[in-house]
DNA sequence: ATATTTGGCAACCATTTGGTTGTATTATGA
DNA sequence: TCATAATACAACCAAATGGTTGCCAAATAT
C-alpha cells in the first residue's frame, strides 16, 4: 500500500471540507470551528490534526486557544493533477483525430 | 457521518489515481490495468468498482472482457470546489484591505 | 478565589478500506 | 473440443477512519 495522508486524502472527507470552508472567512479556534456542528470537540481536533499534518491549515497557539487558518496553496497539488489529467485526456483525442486524418489521406 | 463515496473520495487513493492516469491514454480491460502493478486482479476490480460508482470511469462489456474508459467530466466537482475555495480566500484579503482603508480614512 | 472555557490525552468502538486467497464461470483461441 | 484467459463471487484479514466518552490541565473571566 502506498503512503497516504496527503492533500487528496485530506479533502476526501466531507467534514474536513466543511471545516476548510469555515476557515476561509478567517481564522478560528477549535471551539469556533465546532459551532453549529453536531460533532464532538475531539472529533474536530482529530480532523484539525489531519489538516495540519498535510499543510492544509496552520495552527497558532494564543494563550489557551489554538487558532487555525486555511493554507490554500496546498490545493495546488490537486488542481495541478486535475489539469494535467485533462490535458492528457484531450491529447488522446488529438491523437485520434490525427489518426483519422492519416487514414482519410490514405483512402483518397 | 455524512455520505461518502464521491469523486473526492475516489481520487483520494493513490492507486486509483494511478489507474486513472493509465486510462488517460485509452481504454483498457482489467488485465491491461493490472500490468506492471504489484497488486492482485481482485484489488483492481474493487478499485474499478469504486471509480465506476462515482462516474470517474465507464465500463463496457465486450465478450469476456471489460473495457474501462476515463470520465474526466466528474473532476469538475473537484476543480470547482478548489476554485470556489480560492475565490473565497482571496475575497477575505479584499475585505481586510477595505477594512484597513476605512481605518486609514478615519485616522486622517 | 473559583468557576468556566479551551483544549490535550487515552481508551474504546463500529465501520470502512485496501488488500488477500480460493473457487467458479464463461468467452475465446489453438 | 479443450485449455486458457478474463473476470466474478465470497470469505477473510489487518489496519485505518471517524466517531465517542471520560478525565485532566491550564488559561481566563467573574
């Protein structure tokens, strides 16, 4: 099994995606993230740990509070993968077009 | 727990991402996907099932073979989410700029 | 000074995940 | 026709995942 725990895996969980969305408006402490969120503090703490580990958020201690901030630059990896896949995909059709064109020429 | 088994979860697994990359060059049957891939046929079949279930690939029966083809349109959901997140993120800075500007005005 | 808020730690749990092996079925090629 | 290639089906397994509860420690507010 290949190493997991990367950005792809981080955003795979819908709860974590919601947490990220919440953080987009500004930094929040764990309690703030937990508001209107039928989920225990500990569960949130675990998600925060995952997000932090793969660089999707940064965590800053401030007294007894822990402020989390989104780190969207890590999403580049995802965006790049999607873009690269699409590019390869479209190239596949170009190759097919070229092939059809060649075939056409030969039939004339 | 919220419903999973969506595109995000589909591309979360590195093995599945490799399978998708393989399929970008053209359709393959299960055996073809399994080539140079230290993994059992059954494991691949399971990944194929997941990818099919969330529309990342289409599967066509052809005699005894099962040809898989990539379906990249589903990646829109991922790309859109990333784009929307980035937009919100940048808006956050705009708001901060505006705030600072207002503050500056009042100080004059 | 004391109650409350914020969060850490640890144990526990059910389910899912990613994988395996073994056996059966069916289409195809020699 | 018959061996083989391509896949299905099922049972099983270890580890990871996403969650819980209970208790503890330390800042902070009253």
